[in-house]
C-alpha cells in the first residue's frame, strides 16, 4: 500500500563534499565557495561543506579551512563537515564549524579498506569526537555506509546495519544517515533494512543517502518516505561518480529528488529553479554534463 | 523478500517496446537486419511481449519503413507476443498480410496532442480505432490500446485524470484487451501517477492496465513502483532505454528494461526475464547505434566487470 507520506522532508545537500570529493576534476576554493553560497540561496537548510581529513588521503578537500572560513554562513542553515577523528574535529571547530559528521560502515572489509581499521576501532575514534563535541555543544551526524551492499563483502545483513546504527545513535549522534554506498539497493532491500533499523533507532532520527548507480535511488527513497523517513541526502547535479564502478553514476541528483517531492506535495522549502541554476554553474566549472534528468529535460538548448 | 507479504504482485509482465518506440525515437536509422537481430536476441531473454514495428506510412515514420521485412524476417518464439502498431484499417490489413498476430492502437488524453500527432481529434481517432477493433475481432486478433499524455502533455501541460479515464474506457469498451497508460513526456511523479490510476481504476479492471513511463525527469522507476503498489502488473520498457524524447531535445525517453528488471528482481517479483541476456541485447543495439546505453544497471555492470 502506498500509505501516507511525511508532510515535510529535510533535504541534506552533500554536493560540495561527497559530490566534489568523487569528481575526476578538481575545483579551486573560490569555485567551491561560490557553489556553497549559491546553494545557500536555494532554500536548502543543510549543506555539507567540506571534509577535515588529511589531504594525503583526500586531496580534493585539502582546502577545507579556506572553504569553511570563506563561505557565507546564512542564519538558519547548517554547514556540517566531516571529521574522521579528534584531530579533524579540532581543526574543524578552529575553522568555525558548528556541526560535524562521522562515517561508520556496516561492513568490516569496507572499513578496513576505507579507513584502515575495524568497525569497533572506528567507533572508538568516534567516541573521542563525541565527547569533545558534547563539551563544545556541537551536534554530530552519524553516517553508516554499505547499508544495502558492500563492494567487497557483497550482501550486508540488515541486523548488522541496525547494530552499527544503534551504537552510533547511543553514542550521541542526533541523526543517522543510512548510505547505499554502491547503489545496489532496491525498494525490497531498503524496506527490509529500514524495518530492522527502526527497531533500534527512532524513525525521526533516520536519513537515507541513496546512490543512483543502478538507477534505483528515487524508488528507494520513495519506499523510505513511505516508512516514515523524512530526511534525504542528495547532491546537486548528481555530482560524484562511483569510485567502485568506473564511469557509473553515484549520488542521486538533488533536482530530481526535489521534483519528485514537489509532485508528492511534500514541502522542502527548496526553489527548484535556483537549484538547477546552481547545478549549471558547477557543471560548467567542472566541464561536465549534469547527471540530473530534470536539469537535462528543462534545458532549452 | 516476499512480494505478497508487502502487498505486491507475484508476477509482472514486461512489454518490450525498444524495437518500435525505442528505435522510432533514435536519431540514427538502423538497417533491417540489425532490427531483426535485435528482436531475435530479445526473444531469447524470456520477455513475453516484444513490440516489433509500426505499420504507419513511411512518409511520417521513416524509421519504420521496413515494417513488412522486419515482420517477415524475425524468428517467432512460442509463448512470445509480437504486437505491431496500426493507426488505422489500412495499416491493420497490411500488418495482417505481413503475418502480425497482435496489434496496438494509439489514443491520447489530450486534444492538442492528438491533433499535432495524428492530425485529428480524439473522437475522430476513436472512430478510426473502432474500424480496427471491429476487423480485429472478426479475425480473433487481440488489440492493445495506448493512451498518451496520461500524466501531462507537451502542448496542454496538465492533463485531467478523468479525461484519461474517459479515453481509456472508450478504448477498453471497443475491445482493447489491455490499456497502456503513457507518461509521454515523463513529467509524472508518484503523486500524479496515483491520482491518475485512481481515476482510471474506476473504469477499467486493474488486470487490464499497463504503465508506460518515460524517464525524461528521472521519475520512471518511482512511478512504476507506485503503479505496482496499486496493483498494476504490466510494465512497458525499452532495452538500453532506447528512444529519446522528441519534446525535450537531448533528454531521455523510455525507461530502460534492465533498470526495471533489476528493481523487480530486488522486490522478489517474477518477470521470467533474464537480466544478463537483456543487457547483452542492449549492448548489441548500442554498438550498432554507436551510442552509450541509457540503462544505469548496464553501465554499472559493464564497469564493474560483472558482465
């Protein structure tokens, strides 16, 4: 049954971080800053600005401090940044960050390959961040990667996703974003995974972060909404390919998501035209075509 | 996953429209032997229905000028239907003479679209189709009815669900065994899909309904999911997402069969179709057309080397 949809959905824009981090071409700080400033005018309430990780690992985010200090921080808008550990957290706060994110995973192999430690060890690192964040009154968002499949392990058990989500929530993350990292999920696996996670974490604290690598993102998001999820991550112009499938797409496009939500009568506060204009800007800067179908269709070239 | 436990159908019939709707809307015209090879490959995938060609004047649709040769040249696999488009009685006779055993007629829920597309009003088009269905009934030939612009029109914009229901009812009453509701410009969303289906379901039994979603705005799979959740069990799609949108330059059109099957497989819904075989057929036709596939599943599968 289609059931009732939430009346409002919070769209979390991850283009400047997750998007740009996974693009082939690097953009300079002024372009990033302009991108974030344009996004700030669209009505989006949350814009993930950058990542305080070592530039040795993520060169695209090497200018994190300049970006954080350079952007217009509009009232009512949150600009979370990634902080993998205490050191990153401290650098972020020093640069003016008021919200941070930590990245866990539901797969041991993925954690090993991605951040070179076990799930348990990663959670210990996050505990340090949580403690410092609590003292500084800084909210922390928790991400769980590979919730519907792992590029190394393949199938991921919903119980494992629930376990990791519960740990991160109990540690103090105000929201848990469940990521279909390689986009293999379908409405079936999304439903099963959410049913398990919702036993451990209240639905009001859940978000979905769907990749469109197999074209399933909007259908997966639809099912999540039907189950009561009201926070959805997306990336302007669908920035950010998939590092595990060469040439394949990654993040779902914010424009396409907003188009769907508008059609469902769900309030987002986002101006679709301004969003499309922002997408056009960053695609020009990156010298690439948009991944947003709404943008492509609306283009009168 | 148990589809029935979540209220979903156990089986969905996929109607493959790539060789007709797909190729008709591709920039490059494909030679007859390539069309035949594509259809023969699709016949081996488990697809239950493959729309082969269109018996319209080659003046209007040059891509389908070889309709007779294609119809006569393809292998006919038992258990697979090979419907063809027939806009009027003349096309119908031509199709039968060439060996067609199922035909389709194309109506629209928008007067402007009907005038621009086939140069007559909805009412006039229905009269033409009545002639076809009457002849078809006499020869025991099943007729499928399409309703274009079910969720929006490139000329009129909004289309009222009751109008879609009215046209659908007309086609169904005249003898069409199935009504395929087309989101011709892909503007629909799960919201408008639901409203439209609710109106149509008052007039037509669910089992006689199909959805034909275009992915021009990326909404196709979400719209198809909505339809399936409401009990629709027939879905049209096009291998490799062949067929751009003639109303939005450079934009995509048909939803890719591979992407639909991937979703249905994940939902535990049976289609009888071998996804890998469809991807192979998609790869074949994209190579022949010298274009990239529009199927994300195919893109991802070829990239990760799982194909």
